[in-house]
């Protein structure tokens, strides 16, 4: 089990957002679609994933943007959508 203190997680997130905001107010990502691994297979490192699906960054971002406009739409799965967007930003920022 990995324990991550929420205050430290927020601190790291704030630092990373500060870093990318130095480049401007909009993050541009040159990709749209990505491979998505179902949860039950993503953490089973002893077996190769067999049910890959395709996700779209615009969909993931759209769901997150909807949560911003209506806090009643906030769901725990938002972390998954956020992770998909953050992965693309991280890949873009490190290339």
C-alpha cells in the first residue's frame, strides 16, 4: 500500500502547474486519442492487458470542465479523467 498525504499531493500539483504556466495560460497537446487500460488489468502487472480501449483527451477534458461549471457533477472518476489529461501534459512537457 502507498500512502500519499493530500496536502503534499496538492503541493506537488501546485508546483507542476506553476512550472507549465510559465509557458503561457494554455497548454497545447499534440495528441487526441490514447490507449486506455481497464482498471482490473492496469494493476495486474503479471498479466498482459487484453482489453485495451481508446480514449479521447477532448472527452476527458470535457468531463472535467463540466465539473468546474457544475460542482454537483463532481465524481470520483474525475481523478481518472484528470490522470489522462495530466499524462498527456507530462508527455508533452518532457518531449
